[in-house]
């Protein structure tokens, strides 16, 4: 049965999910930029974010938030973390009662350190809330390459109802009741990807990359469990899977930031050059605050913080992380 789906956010991932959903459902995507709206409606493209690919011709775009939301049976949020609360507050006036809300955003709110689904629940109490997370590079999915993701919700029955809406023949969606773990996996891997990118930018080699990914996953898992996530989640698509894709792909924004830092560029010039947001840059401070308040050691995240926030040179910070003493494998460090 076709449902009405509103996708809020006209970036690469929002446009990709909207295009997939539009194949079998009535889908409306909201974008702030009127030129983007016109391009999607007239040319079925979004070249600012997704070059050389066609969106579903069934997808309709609008710059009017009320038009997008008021009749929706499912709301999907794909805006950057720093703007999510404001957009949800605006949506509150238009959304119908009790419809599910799914977040695609991988970040933490500055100042509160809240996950995106916590913000949604704060503003829209009573709505079933979920997150779609996994190793999902938008450009590859738009080219028809196979991928998988996880839809996490506290209510598995609602998740099962939404599963076929978000799935396609080449995009497989699994369900999980560990909302905290799946959401944190998507947030925390961005920080580790910056560290891996720094190493790659300095020419550190495959062995170093593998070590950073593995030890980074250990850090992510420790914090995730401390915050209420399940250990097995971090060994799955929303944990290890997303970590591998984000840390190794040249299409990864967070790895790209790290790579340029490793080559000697400063963080301001890197961010100024980017069209899309690298959420790891915005989240690293909140990640460290959560780690410290929960007694979790995260030396790789601290290394990234020193480079991105404290302006320590990437080379000096990288040397420091290599000097940390090693204990048993399952211990911090």
C-alpha cells in the first residue's frame, strides 16, 4: 500500500532516500533552496549534491514546509544536526498526530549532547521515533550499487511496517530495537574517520589504518555501551559496517577532512571548501564530554579533538597517539 512520505532536507542522503521511497510511494522532499526545488521538479536531478545521477521522476519537491508535512504518513528528517531542533519545532505546527519520524542525521546537539532522536522526542512527544543508519554512501546507492542499512526503533512492530517503505531490490533494510546503539554508531564513527583520514593524509600505511579502525571501534563500543547501547550493535551494520565505509572511502566527508588535515591544511579552510557538512567536526567536542562524564577513555577521539578544536598540528598529535602505551587488547588505550 502506498503511503505519503515527507523527506525534510535536500542534501545528498535526503535526496537519495527520497528517490528510493518515491518509487513505490507518494514522496515529497522539502529543500530550503528554491533553485534545488526547481531542479528536482523540472530535471529530476540535484547536481549540487549528487552529480551525474537521476532522481525518481515521481519525486516532488517543495520549499513550503507545511505543504511537505501536513498530509504525511511518515516523516524522514535529513537536515544537519545543528539545524534539526529548529526545523522540528517548525514542523510541530503541521505534523499529524502519532505518525512515525525517522532520522537520517548522524550527530549530537551542541550544548545538550543529545542524540537526534532525543531532540525529536522532546519536541514531538507521542510520535514513534527511529533512526536509519549503516554503511550508506549516497552516490553509490544512486548508481544502483547494493547496500544495507538498519532501521532502529523501540517498537519493532512499527519498524516492521516501515521496513518495506524504505527498502528496494538493492537497498536492504534490517530492523533493530537498539535505538541508542544504532544512533551512536552513526555518530561516533565520524570522529574515528577523521583520525583515519589524518593517517592516510600523512601516508601512514595500511597497517596503521587497520589499527586505527579497530582501536577506534573499541572506543566507540565502550562509550556506546556506557550510554545504554548493546555490544552486538557495534559489531553490525550500524557499527563496524558504517565504520569501515566511512573510514576507507574517498567519498566519505569525514575521512576527507582528516586526509586534508594530514596533508597540512587547516580546519577552517577545509570546512570553507566543503559543500556538505562533516558531522564529525561538529560532534567531537560532545563525544569527548560524554566520554569524560561516563568515565570512558577515548584517546583517538581526543587526538581528533586536539587537531580540530585545539589547532594542534596533525603531525604532532599523530605522534602523540602513537606513543600511548599498550596494555591488554580489551583495555582502553
